[in-house]
């Protein structure tokens, strides 16, 4: 069960790559790793918090008002995350503030509340939120890294905004004297970057599927669907 | 397997719905309203607690950030007062040709005065370039009493990333070209228009707008010099003193 949630969040049902939810912040803040990491962490905190809260109240909330109640939980958690960010990562907040408030409208969070936390125990819901959040964070950071390297020729630039002054040394100059590739920094670069990541994921999935098929036909002739994930 | 997880307790939910249908409409509206109100109460409480806990830190951050961005406009040690204490409104009728600065009258933009040992050293003016490539460019410009530019910083802009955004000090040090310039010692135009300021490859409109606006800010200062220089330093009773009084 836990393994299933883990695989779902990070790969099989990855909110950004498979469910394609929360694309607005995903595309908007992935210009650099630090922006992506900042928003990814904020989203992670909110999704875990909202899943726990929704799961805790799941048997008390009447079906008819569950959506407004969920939205209220998410909105208040986002406001808290925003305040905390203003207090502890002010400079980063200045850059991505607009998208932090937009976490409220990230369908991935309401989707998990409605699709999972409403029907499962607190422990499982927290795990689901954690892995879904991490899945989202990974895609954000990966896309951010891709765009930062292509666009600016650097990696981890400005990490001190998030992790304090000591992190300023993390900056890696990948290409010296790089003339910036503007396309990667602009929104179309984000779309194409995400498209490439999704294409890569599908490629890997197809290959796994094919290997399974070959394996399955050998063992049981005529079987149409065989699950080997738990084997 | 995962599909099973997602639909697991759906049967239970249908049980609940039939149960609820037994209630009258009034009752169910009432129950839902009370439920939502309770919710609003708890969530608002959570926000309230976080706000109280972070309020002081956020205020400090905002203030420090403002101070830093103002101090960055001039050499270190040029002034010794708290710029945020010495901020002033553009009172109606006090200045002539205020439109040179192009500031939005609704924005409540202020100017700041820097002093050292009670002597005025720097005048910080807000100035907006209305003719950027994509909208307004808001800037701060520090001017010395005799009309030299001490420093310019772009506060807000929407110029194209990678092209026009080189006016931002985080991207390029082009903006420091203004340091030490005054109305007489340089031609106030970009090179393409026969001036002395470099334009960026691929973006002429942005630097042109910035150069013109800074020139206008200098013009404005020359016209209103006497008003600015008549200011004396605001000396507030120190906060330490007042807090001591309360304790006693």
C-alpha cells in the first residue's frame, strides 16, 4: 500500500507529468532552480497539510459542503505558507509571491483532497500528500534546472535567497561566458521543456510495458493483463 | 490496485447520503451552514495565529529591504541618518513641473533625504519611465545637492527577460553608467540617437526610456532645488527613551 502511494506520487500518477495539474505555477516559476524549489516546497507543505486536515475531518463533513470546506482548508494553509515565507525567505518571496498565492488554485491539491484524502486514513493521506508533493517538486526542479542551464548557463544561482548566505557557494557556472538563450527563459521554453519531460516519461513507460508483455506471453499464454508491480 | 484505493469508501458515502435525505431541507441547510461557519472559524484562527507569530519578523524584513534598496543607491558612509525616517510627500503646490517625474499621483510616492552630520547629502527621487517596451519602469534616482547622479536603481519593470531587463542591477551593471553624471557633463541620449549612453543589442527602447526619465528627474531637481535644500533633518526622539519611560 505504502509502496503503491510512493510509486503513484512520483511516477504513475505524477501530478505534473500524468495528471497535468498545477501547470500555471509549474510553467511560470521554473526559470531557475531556486524559484522552482521555493514554490515546490511551499506546495509540498500545503498538500501534506491539506491532505491531513481533509482526512481528519472526512467523516464529519457533509457531502454537500465538502468542496467549500476543502477550499477553505487549502486557502488558509496557503495564506500561512505565504506569511511564513515572508518571514523566513523574504527575498525569494518578492520574486515568486504571485505564484505562492496561486497555490490555492493548484488543482493537484484539491484533486488529492477529493480523490484520496476524503476516503483514506490520516496516515495514508499524509503519505499520499508527501509523495504527490515530492513528485511535483521533482518535476519543478528538473524543469527549472533544464531552463536555467540552457537559458543562463548556470545552475543553483541565487540559492542563498532560500537557504541563507552559506548557500551562495552552491552556484555552478556550467558554461563560461554564456550568451543567454532567451527562448529557454521565456514561457514557450517552459512548455517545450515540460513536453520533452513528458515525452521521455512516456518513452520509459512504453519500454517497461513492452518488456512486461514479452515476459508475460512467455509465462501465461493468452493473458491480456498481468500486473508485476508487486512481484 | 490504485484505482481500488481511490474508490474504496465510495459505498460508505452513498449510505451517508441516503441518511441525510431523511432530514428536511431546512435542517440540512442549517447543519451545513453551521458546519461551514465552524470551519471558517478554525481556519481563520489558524491564519490569525500564524500572522501574530510572524508579524514582527515580516515588518522587520520589509523595513530592512526598503532600507537596503535605498542605501544601495549611494556610496557607503555618505549619509548617517535613517532614510525611512526622512521621507516626504510631494505636497500639492510645493513643487513646479512635478509631471516631469511621471509618478502616479495615486501611488503616494515619496522622496527621501539623506543627511550626514545634519547636512543634506543626497536627495532620492522616485521617477517612472512611461515609455518602456512593456509598460512603466519605476526607478529611484539619488542626486547630490549640486545635481550629480549618485545612483539609479530600477524598482519595478516588465521588460523582456534577456533583452530589456539588463537595466536591472541583478542582470547587468549598465545602470551604474549614470553614477557621477549631471546635466552638463554628458549627452543625455542613447548612442543610437547621438548620445553617450550605450543601448543594448536588440533592445533600444528600454535604455532610451530610462535615460530620458533620469534626465527629466535631474531637470526636476534643478527646477526645485531650493525646495529640497530648505529641508532640515528630522530628528525624532529615540525609541529607546520612550520605552524606558513606559517601564518606569
